[in-house]
C-alpha cells in the first residue's frame, strides 16, 4: 500500500511538471482507490513468518499460569440462605393498637444489614477460626473481605457467601453469620423478648397508676358532701321560690286593694259601707292573710247586712293601712331574698367544685383502667408473637462443607493466560514488522537522495 501511494505521488508530480497543469480528476480518484485498498496477504505472510514466536509466547504464558495456579493455596466457598417471609397472621387484641394490614418488607435493606458491622461483629465474637484457615488476625476488616451478601435476583432471599482456605471454617462462619443475621433482623422487624419485657414494665406502671387512681377516688368519696350540699341548695332554692311567689301574690293584692279604694273614694265619705264593700274588703284582708298562712281561711256569712258598720272614709283608711302592712311585708321579703342569694351562690360554687373534683378523679381512674387493659392485651399479644416460630427472617438452608475449591481455577487461568499470550504475540510481531518497514523505507529514501 505504501509503494502504491508513492507511485501515485510520482505520477502526480510527473503530470504536474511535464504538462504544467494540475493533475486530472481521474488520476486523483485512482490514487485514493490505491491508497484505500487493503492487501490481507501481507498480514497473513507476517503471521506465517513469525508463527513460532506467537505460539511459543502463548505456550509460555499458559504454562506459567498453570504452574502459578498449582502453587496458589485453594480457596473454598460456602453459602447459607436466609428467607424473608411475611407473617401468616397479625394479632390485634386491642383496636387501639392497630396492626398494619399490608406489610411490605424492605428487601433492599436486608443484604446491607447482613454485611453491616453490627452483624459481622457478633460473628467475630461468636466464632473463632481454626489454624487451617491461615487467618493471622481475626478482625472486622478480615471478615469483611471474606464475606458477601447478595439477593441472587430474588429479593425474598439473602445468600450469604463466605470464602476461606479451610472448607470447615467457611461453612461454620456462614452458618453462624446466618443465625446472627436472622436474630438481628427479627429483633428489628418482629416481636422479641425485649418487646415482652418492655410491655411487662409498662403494665406494672399502668397497674400502679390504676391503684393510685382508685385510692384517690375512694378517699374522695369518703369526704364527698355533694348530696348534702345539693339538698341544702334545693332547700334554699325552694325558699327563694316561695318568697318570690309570696311577693308576687302581695303585689296582686295591693293592686286589688288600690282598685277598691279608688272605687270607694268616688262616693261621699260620710255614707256607710255596703255589704258588698265590706265583703270585698274582708276578702282582700283574708287573701292577704292567706298569702302568709299555711292553711287557707274560709268565711261563712249568714246576714245580708253590713258587717262592720263603717263609713266609707273609715273603710278607705282601713284599706290604706292594709296596703302599708302588705308593702312592709314585701320589703321584708326583699331583705330575705337578698340574704338568701349569696347562700345559694356559695352552695352552687361548693357543689360545682365537688362535682369537678369527682369528674376529674373519675376520668383519671377510667383512663388508668383503659391504659392498663390495653397494655395487658398488648403484653399477651407480644408474648404469643415472641413464641411464634414463623418469623420475618428464617434460615432457609445452612451451608454444607464444600468439597471442591472455587479458586484457583487451573484450566480457566491457563486458557486465559494462553489467549492473552497469543494476542500479545500477534500484536508484537506486527509491531516488529512495522518497525522494520519504517527502517527500510527510511534507508531507501536516503539512498535516493
């Protein structure tokens, strides 16, 4: 290809010098086509010429890799499987402790939790490797380099893999790891003995609070005077109602007396009163007396003559005296009502304080009882759940002692090394051939000059 390009350039220069004109378009196209042409025979000839070097380099690399694989110590891998399950049922003894209807596990968090420092640290404290594992320092960093937690494409599974130079240690570490991981996961996502202990402490405190509330309510009832105060208040209210009724009756009688007086004042004062006037005055007097008496008074009249033989002026004076007596009585009732009002207000206040304290103590007792019953039910629920065998995390399969090592893979290492050696040999001979071609082209150019 280089020779064809040089020939094309020579022809172009010759055409430009001899004719004094630019190269023809057809010549340019021919030159480009010659330069783009690839001759595979040159590459094949190079490979045939150096095939011994290529094959030799591949064999050396393969043999070296095989010998190194034989010298490397074997490494065993053991795998344990932890299954993520959902609870078959959810207990709910008390509706105030609402259970989750649809429980969705955090699948992505479980592999990370399995490889966390807390889980691995518990494995370190639980298991001690044997001398066959050739572990110089049993530390968290060493264990982290030996383990791997994956889901293997199924989020409901966590595969725990452990690699070690001892097959027994690899299986034992994987099994201990699975147990510790399942225990920690169930303590986070399920009911545990710690939850039972927590609710037991809460129940003890709630029972103590309930006993104190009951004692406070009993002590209050021993000094509760609500019925006494209520009876006193009813008596005062009844007295007040009676006074108001008497006062209203007196007002009506005064109005009637005033009407009769006005009627008598229209007549001559020296005339005697008639039987009707005497009866009306007597009726009003009796009515006024009945307003103050416990039993009504009844009169029986046998004669149609005048009862009092009074003149109209004397009857008017009598009526005025009766009005004054009734007004004095009304004023006395006002004073008694004024004295009775603060008593009623004080009794109402005292009764309200007693009722308020009673309600407060009753509410405290009811709340303490409800709290105690709810926690007692939750405690029983936690105890049953803690004894349930169906946990969120369960060890689905413990690791068996591996029989064959997973590394080094002698055949694979040998094949890979041979392939790399072959590729390196091919690239090497092409590089040598290119270098030699450049040197020959440079020497020929010097001879032409």
